[in-house]
C-alpha cells in the first residue's frame, strides 16, 4: 500500500519513441526517480497524455524509420492542446536541429540530441519539473491576488473602486435606499447585486428592471402588476416586479427615464410602502428595498423639471458614483487579463497574454462603453487570435493620437509592422521565407523585428 502511494506521488515522465532500445534505455535510467510511461506512436502517446497528464514528455521528432517524418509534431501539438503546462522535451539527431528549434517555437520546453547523454537528460528533466512547479505556484498566487481584488464578482484595485467597495460594505446591512451613478457599462447592476448579497435580504429575490427598455405604456403594469380586466388582454391578475421582490430588493436601472406619472407612484411607495395594481383599488403593503441607478445627471434633470426633487432626495439616501473605465488606471489590464482567462476557457483557447503594443492600446483607448466594451473586445480578440498573445489587430480598437492624425512616418511604420507580422504568420515564423516574401534580406528582417519588438515565436 505504501509503495503504491509513493508511486502515485512520483512525477510522471512519458517517453515517446519508436525505437524499443531507446525506450528501454530511458526506462532503466529514470525508473528509480520517476513514474515512467512509454509510447511508440502518435495514438498511444496522445492517449497517455490525455489520461495520465504526465509532467514531462520526452518526445522523438520522427516516430518512424523514414527520414524527415514529423509525427512528433502532431504529438507536441495535441499535448499543448490538452495541457500547455506539460513540459515537452524533443529528442533529435544533429541533422534535425532546425526541426527541434521549430518545436521550441511551437511550445516545446527544450531538446537534446542523440546519442542521449543520460546525465544531461536527467538534469533537463529535473529542471523542467522544477520550472513547472514554479509556474503552478505562480498561477496559484495570481489566482489568489485576483480573488483578493474581487468583490462580489467586481474586479478592481484602484482608489475609486476601493471607495465604492467601502460604501457597499457600509450600506449593505441597512435598509437604506441607494442611488448608483455611472456611465453605461460601468457595472451598476453588479454593485446593486453586491449590496443585496451582503444584506439581510440575501436569501430573498433580487429583481432587476431596466426602466428605459420598456415602453412607457407597459412599464406601469410591469412594475405594479394589474387586475383581471384592467385593459384589453388582461385576462387574469398578474403580479408586478414590486410584488415579486417582496422581502427582497428591486433594482430600478435607468430610473432617469421614468415618466412624471411613474415618478409619483415610486415616490408614493417610498413614503407609504404600498402599491396598487393597475385597475385595482386595494392597497398592497410590501417590504421591498429599492436600489436605483442612472447614467443621467439627475441634478440637471431636476433643473429642467424632468425629474422630481422629492423623489431624488428619497432615492439618494446613500449615493454611489462608479468611475468610468478610462479613469481606473491599472484596473484596465487587471480586467482584461481576467476576461482573457474566462474566454480562453469558454472557447478552448490557450492565449497566454497581451502583446506590449496591445497593452498600450488598452491603456490609451477612451473606452466609451466602459467595462462592457472591454469585455466584448477581449472576447473578440480570443476568437480572432491565431498566435500565443493578443495583438492590436485582434482587439480592433480605433486608437488615435491625442494630437489628431498620425504623421506619414508613423503611418508607414504601422503598415510596415503589419506586413511583417502577416508574413511571419503565413510562413509559420520562417525567417528566410518571410524575408523573401517581403523583398528584404534576413539581416534586414531581424533588424525590423528588433525595431518593432516583434517576437517571431508568437507566429510559429
């Protein structure tokens, strides 16, 4: 029993080679230190990777006696799809060094040459396992840090959001009415939900309604319900959103869109804590907390006579102002990385990060649609990306200079960089073919890669 436990605790190393002699040699060399798994072809190798999830795969590039056979690349590609954290070490002959370097560009950790130096191989495997452990620890640390920056599904660490979180903590345990201000897409409903979840009403209903999305002639019956026969089509009694929220919270989004008549009805509920259904004469007492939100300046609306002052002061017992995304500094990158991880899982992708230029665009863009727009842009990038990092063209942001248009030189540089990255992508990062296609020498292309901070590994 103890022996079986020790065997399970051992790190797994998969040897993939069509040569029985090499498999036996590596099995003998590693069996005292690792749990060694063996495969001789693509199908068995992929099956073991999928079921056993080894920490390291030692993989022969050519899994057949035929020269330049590249079946090993198929195993590498599928291993990276199953779990990109697995460290793949390529086994190759000196004459196939170019293929080994290509495998590195595809995600392999390292390579060593035949004939195999067992001492060197043990060092490489040991280092690979150590690095994998450090990577996992780093992932766990990042997840912990992100969790600490999460507040009821709201991600943020900038001073403005810290103030918002503090206000939510203070007001949540009371029954005070709350008015949330903020541009469209800043997360007003998320804040309302956070207040509800921390309140004594958390086990009861949270009922949202967008006051600007429902025609005015239908909104009253949607809010307060109606009696049978109240109007044509009212064939039975129906409860409104206020009754459905009894004991819980109703979230009135875009409350600045309410008509004067409905403003009076909301005010009456705040004063009397009772409603009447459309077509009804009976007053119905309810225990409902109101949280309202708006992207309008209600002070200006009051000055124009379009929003009642008495309703405003009833609603804004506590006011919470959400900052626009453009003012949240590093939160932009924090949110973008969170969305990247989410959509990687949703679409089965393994995009590791944003390129430096993509990050610069994220930080320089104005974000008129705020967090909602950022989420959609990252979602698009994950769908569109064909390399390991999100590039500016994947985001498709129209970022212009603060001073206006680009100069001729800047426009030329942008076009030049675009042509280089497209050539690398078409030629799978082969420098010689890309240089020929672009009509420049290899040396010139390397200079351009350095100039524009382009990593050819991203395009393999």
